[in-house]
C-alpha cells in the first residue's frame, strides 16, 4: 500500500505516559491481557449473533469460534473472531481513545495505587485492550464490519501514535496480532494459553480454540457452559469469583453473590454480584444498570436496565426463556415480561441487602463502597423509598461508627420531636461545627451527612417512624422542649443591635435573630426558607446562585462579643464594620469563603490595629 493511504494519528493527551503506566503498573498480572482480548472477541461475536436476528445477512458462519494461534517462529500471538467487526470510524474511536472515562484520574490512580491494587484498575477506565502492550511491543488489528466489504488495519507500538490504513479480510470479524516481547515466551505455549483461558473464560458460551503446534488439531480451551444455569451446589466459590471477574472486568472478590432460579408466572435464572470494591466512577459514571440479559443463554443486551440506577453497581447475568430471541431493543423497553423480571430482580437484590445488613461489620464495607449510590433511590424511587430507609447508615455526632435511623430514634431525648442532621462536605469538619453546639449541650444526637446526594434525599423521605427529618440549618430549630444546659453569661438586650445588624447587612441576610442553639460561638447562619444551607451551596456551585432566600444570621445573646457590640452601640458608635465581620465569620464556620475575601482581610487588619 502507498504511504498516502496510511493515516497517522496521535493518541489522546497523556497517552504515551498512560500506556507506560498500564504496562508497568499491571506487570505482575500479565495474563490478564488474554482475558480482555478473548472477552472482547466473545462480545463481538455475541453482538453479531444478536444483530443477525433482525438482519439475516449478518448471520455467523456455521463455525465461529474465537481462535488463538501462537507462532513461535514469528513470535506472534493471533486472536481471531467472526464477530460484528469495526468500521474505520469505530476503530478510530474504540482503539484511538484511551481511558475515555477519565485519563487524568486513571493516570493519578495508577501512580498512587499499591502493587496489590493495581490489577483492579483494568476494566474501570476502558483500558482492557491496551493491556496487550504488557506482552507485545507491536499490535496490529485488522477488522471488517459485518455487512460491509471494507476492512481496515490499525497498528501501534504503544508509544503515543497509531496508524490506520485500508486492508483486506475475507470475512467479517477482527484479527489481533501481537508481536510478542522477548520476555513473554510463555504466552506462545499452547498449554499456557489453555490454562489462562480455562481460568478466565471457561464460562464463555462461544468456543475458544487454541491452535495446535505443527499438524496438531485445535484444542477447545473452555467448557462453554453457562455458570448461572448450574445448580448452586455444583458451583464453587472460586468459580463464582472467576465468573464475576469476567463479567465485571474486575479483579476483586464479590461482596455478595446472588444465584437463583425464579419460577412461576415468569421464569428466569440469575447470577448477580455486588462488588467488593468501589469503582472509580461509582457516582459520576453512567447511571444505568449493565446487568447482561440473555435469552436461552444467548446474549441479547447489557442495556436492558434490569435494575434501577441506584443499584447500578450490581453486576451479572439474567437469562430467560420468556422472551423471543429476536426481541428488539425497542421491545426491551416496553415488554411486560421484562418489566416483571426487573421487579423480581430488584426485590431479590433488596432481600439480599436486608439479610446482609444484619451483620453490621460486613455491611459497613458495602456502605462505604456504595452507600452514596443507594441513597439515590431514596431521592428518586417512590416505590422503594420506605424500604430503603432502614438500609441507610450514617455517621453521628455522639456515636462512633455507623448508625441506623431506627437506632437514632431509640436514643431520642424526652421532648425531642425530630431526627436532626447536618449536611456538608466532610463529617469530621461537621462534627466541630458551631451548628451543633446547642444540640451537643443538650445531649441531642445529630446525623452527619457528607455525600452530595445528602442535600436532596431527606426532603423526599421526610419522616421515619413518624418522626420528621430536619436539617439543623433549615428554619428556626426549637430546642425549648429539651432539657436546657446551665449556660454561663447574662442575656444581653439585643433589640437595638438586631436592628443595626439588619440595616448594616441589608440584602445579605433575610433576618437577624437570637438563638438558644449556640454555646461557645457568637453567630451562626440558618436558612430562612426553602433548601438548607448545604443544598444552597451545591446549587451555587452548579451556577444557580439565585436559588433560595438570603440566610438568617442568628446571634448568641450570652456571648461576650455580642454584649460588647450592644455596649458599643449604646455608646453611640457604629457597628457596621463589625456586622460584616460577624457575617463573614458565620460563613467561614460553615466552610464558605467571605463574600469579599480582600475586604474581609482589611476589616480584620483594622480590628487588630484597634486592639494594639
């Protein structure tokens, strides 16, 4: 071919460094490359088989295995499939873009991860194919899209560039040729290849054949039996773990395995896993379930959304005979059968979580990984909101470890009418907040919420065991019915000061009032109406600064600073500068910056100079 037909492309930013990190970070688990390439080939074959249900012209050949052929003389390892194949643009997109889910985050994770954690990074950032460079110094991919006559050759040495050129291929599908490194001889041995395939791809229903040496016949390396179709008593924990790692593209062990057969009005088999590790995009990634739907063991789609978005961390397979093999993607969204399967699968996962929640220590591991995702269900799922509430766990102002809403209610003080919480960005910082002083003095527990979703879901849940759930920063919290602590200091007459503060602060506040929920601090902010302070902060970060009324400035009438300002005002002096300082101090106590940091600094300097 002429040079004019060969397209040269640069990979995305940081890719040269990224590929180097992939190779060296995952060096101790090199065999993972074969699992990734075989899984990709099997997926491509499954997808062609599915497309052929509605486009007969795309039908697979009678024999369509994934074939692995080592060539010791040429030092190459070739993986061939008869799958759906790729067009020019698909090769450019799929093979020319690395770690699309976050190049920078992936790079930083590889740099900081410890040796034992690094293999788990594969599959979480779309880098599975590039694990080939762990064993190869040159990779060639020839692919022809099913239903077309055009093939393309992608080639790269993994050094920041790749080429894309026209090619020839007799049939649709993809061929990957790895030019092996000198220290990767073991992967040119058929016996070693067979062992890796049996370990990682034994449950792939498509035959995986390993070419024999010389005149020897090809050897089938996988059993090809669907693990989910076996009886639970016939499956070992090791087999479950291997299958989980295959379908989830993960390296950890599942926290929970749910394997069952549903019989009755609808029948299906399911094998689901709750991961033992949190993926990098647990919250920010696509909010859709990727549980695979099979019909009579044939892969149909991983986009059937078999579980709600707030259970998207669950991995696995659901296989049914109650759907036609030629079910379309449009039918997947509308068929009543699938709706019943979704309901049954969701209920089964919920049952598993309820059972596992009885072991507080084990459940805490799950909660640390996926609690923030589960709380999304309280916000958006009216059907499961009440059922999810007992599964929630929280940090507390009075108790070490995680607590439940039921435990909180049991500890409520006589006269306490509400479940109180404080939302922010960090539980440790929240535990020291001035917002808690009055509650702490009265021995009242406050839940400390530190996920972004915590600013939203309490409004939807509203109550638990008939107790209202209230933010301590929302509205005027009435603590008068609780046993009051012995507070020091006289109560200053703040009527004139409140008027002066309102005048000085103007639109910065919606009101100024005294409060009995401060002990050591002089001021605190509260929301007058609408969202609490944390939700207002999140809305502001999202560019919705005008949402919600200005905050209320609450002052402590027993505090020495407030008493001094009352005296200053009584002597005829202005308190305007001090009013703005108080307001900015209240903002800073809640983790915000002053309205005007430079002006705040000058006011502090002036106040300090007056004291020297």
